[in-house]
C-alpha cells in the first residue's frame, strides 16, 4: 500500500458539490496492520470544531501547569524551601503546597498512584481512551510539535508537497526551523523537569553559568532527547507499539462504554453525492475521507473500533463540518456505545447508562482509598520514633556479671519548630539506663525543626536481676515524651540475655 497521497495529483474528485474527496489511505488500517512493515508518515490535517477547541484548551492548561508550577512560591518558614511543588530527594521530602510528605510516609504516594490507576480505569470504562486523546503527555506534546510543524511548513497538503520536493533552499530552511523549534521545546521540557527536583531559580542560574550538578545536565539531556524523539519524530508509533494501554483497554470496556464511533446504519451505503441526487436509499457518508485526513493515528474510523484509536474525536469535528455543508444531520461519527453502534437502525438506539456495576466498583474503590488516605493524614504523627537494637553483639556480659544491651533511638521531628523530649524505659527489674553524651537518662533531648536526631542508649541489668529474667528476650518499652505538649510515642522492643 502506498503512503498517503497528495490530492493535487490529477483531477480532483468531488465527494459532493463543492467538497473535494481527499486522496488519503488509512496508514494504520486493520488490513495492513503488521509489526514488520516500514513506517508510513502521517500528515494530519488541521481540524476545526468543538473537540479540536477542547484539545487546544487542554493543551494550554496542561502545558501551562507543567512549565509554570516550579516557579510558584509557597512560604513555609525561614528554614524550609519556598517552592510550592518540590521533589526534594536530597532531604527525603516531597512538598505539595501546604502538604509535606517525608520518606517514612511514601505510602501516601502509593495511594495517589492507586487512585490515579483506578481513575484511568473509570475514565476508560465511561469514555474509552479519552485520557489518551486529550491529556496524555505523549498526545499533548505531539499536538504541540504538530502545531510547530504546521507553522513552518503549512497544513497537510503543503507538508506533503514539501516532503516530495527536491532539497532546495526553501525546503532546507523550513525543515531546519521545524527541527530547531522541536529541540528548543524539548530542551525547555527537559529543563523544567529538573526544576521539580531543586529550587527552580537557583538551578536555572546554575544551569546557565555551568555550575549545576552534573546529574542535572545528564537528566536534562535525556529528557530533551526523549521529548524530541517521541513527540517530534515517533509520534503515533509510541501509542501503537510502545504504550501497553491499547492492549489493556479492551478489558475495561463494556457494551455501555462511550467510544468515538461511525454509525454504519446511517452512513451506508457510502459514496459521492451528486447535485440534485436524493438521499433516499443511500447513506449519509459521501466518502470524502475527511475523517481519515485529520486522524493523527492514520486510521479510518469507519472500519470500526481499532486498537490505534486514541478517541481524540477530531474525526467527529471533520465529519460534522462536512455534514453541515451537505445539509445532513450531525453525528454520523460521534461518541456512542457498542450497543447503539451495533443497532440495526437508529430507532433501536437506547440512552447511555452511566451508572453500571464496573463504574460503581471503580468509583467506590476511589472513594474508599481517598477516605483511608484522609484518615491517615488526619491521625499522622508529627513525631516519628524508631528503636534499633544492636545486632552484633546482641548483648554484652559486663565484668560484674551484669547484662547490657545497646539501642539506637531515632527521633524525627516533622514540625517546623524545635522540640524537647524525654526518654522513659519500662519492663526490666532493677535496670540502669544511660544516653551517650548526656549526664542522666531523663535528660532533655533537643531535636531541631524538620530534623532527625539519633541517640545511643545503653540499658544494663545487674547480675542479680539478670538471673531473674524468664527468657532470652524480655519485652522492653521505650517512651519518648514531648515535654511541651505531653504527647508520648511508645515503642516496644526486647532486652536480650543468655536466659535463665
């Protein structure tokens, strides 16, 4: 099969009075689908209509958020970073506006990822690959790259002519301008991404002066290359061959899922419509192939549901524009359910049923996990304590016959002010405790704001009391009490000994 062909070759064929039939073949048709065929370039035509406008709006909003978010400031106090969204791996913390997540609380990130996956399942069950068609980063950046390509080289026909033309000065400078623009976009994309991991103004200045860490330049280069390759060069190949979602999505559909669909009962038999010809005994589809020309994936939606379709709905805009010109009702291609598309006639169509078992299950799971995360956030402690017993050796026999165990007590102060704590120990007979660096076991233990401090604690039991221990591992309770608020955190551990 030949690549998409230029409509200028030979005499133009009319699909209807004043409407030219576009000479274009579906590059990704079901009949030609193969992993071993060479790529045929797709030249998507600019569409006009509601869904194209929605895609423009989504692209502007998502790109605006991505590029501007690292520059938004959020005052957290003099000792904390003021970047609103910061993945501070160096200090093992994530900042999202007023929310601060420590490394010990990464289960919140797990919850967000689970909710995101369930939300994707829910959207797919309701409206197919709507995420892919509108908000997927691959789609958004590909749309942006096509806008740049269209700016320098023109719309579909002009780009096709340029590719077929010999290498003249005009072709060289247009191609060069396109790829340079793509690289600049990719560079900005990679540059902004590294800003999420360090203070953006500081890192930007360091990148310009050459003082930034080497890892920043490495990852910036990786992100620049991948954005240029995937958004500018590979495009639909990513969605068809690299992304696993097209092969998973079918498990999320049911007969009530809304998908971009061609209504064969209304469109067939298709064919050109001549002036004065009645519409009876024929379909509304005039076979103009406008739906194929605007498709960024190179499919023909009239062939039915296909793995390659990303549900971007540009074919709906293209078809509705043609239907308006031939004075036929809109909706020959529209969002509809499997049940209605397979109906023998339009009279047998049924209303869309949004509330159905899988939708309720996904929604319920999302609500449940969000509730659990909200509860976990409300009851989260601002002080974390961990007690780590010495492992080598498990215990030490002292010269007087007593037994000593060593522990590392780590106190994490997640508040933005200095806190003072006191250590308490219970569970052993006639024991003695000592904290290295402090005169007494009940000394005040000061922990700086947003800091972790480790204390070395030794607990000893004299010979007489050691002989009274009933087991080789005796339960031991350590309590760390906040002297200001009176709140206490209790941790259970064991005291090791030779046993009775």
